[in-house]
């Protein structure tokens, strides 16, 4: 969520926006709530997202494959995209920079102060 707050292409991020029903590998119906929905400023297609450590997929890949197919189909049916983000995409130097800069981005300053700094 920190990265999205610093991304000018993101319009709205909604955490856990909905619950999806799907048929699991056991043949039974299950419910799953994805982590979020990203709405973009310049793209009319939102992205349904799931955020997981890569380790979560090891040993349980059959369940995740079934769930991922259901989430992709759910998203595509609505004209959305679906994406999975892991620590490889999140824990980058950009995240370190965002953690450092975000408090300054959110800080209020007067127009006089901004003019003084720019001068």
C-alpha cells in the first residue's frame, strides 16, 4: 500500500474489495477474498490483486493454481486484470525510497515555505 500511495498512476486502492466463490480442487465450493483492487487514473481496467510471499505457493501450488484461475476468470469477466505480487516485486530499492520520502510527501507546508524552498 505504501508503493501505491506514491504511485501517481493510481487513483484508488480498495483493500479486500469483494469475496469470490470458486470450485476448489476437492470439487467443493469455496470463498476467497483478494487483497485489493487498484483503479488507475488513465486506464479504465482496474486490477484485482493478491499479495503473497513466494513461499506460500510452495507445496500448495495445486490449490493456488485453481484459485488463481478462478480469480483471473472473475476479473476478466468484469473487464479487469488480475495480478499476484510477491516480495520480489515489492521489496525493492523503490520501497526503501518510498518509506523515506512518504512522510515528506504528506507533510503540509505553506505556499510561502514552498516558494522559499524553490527559490
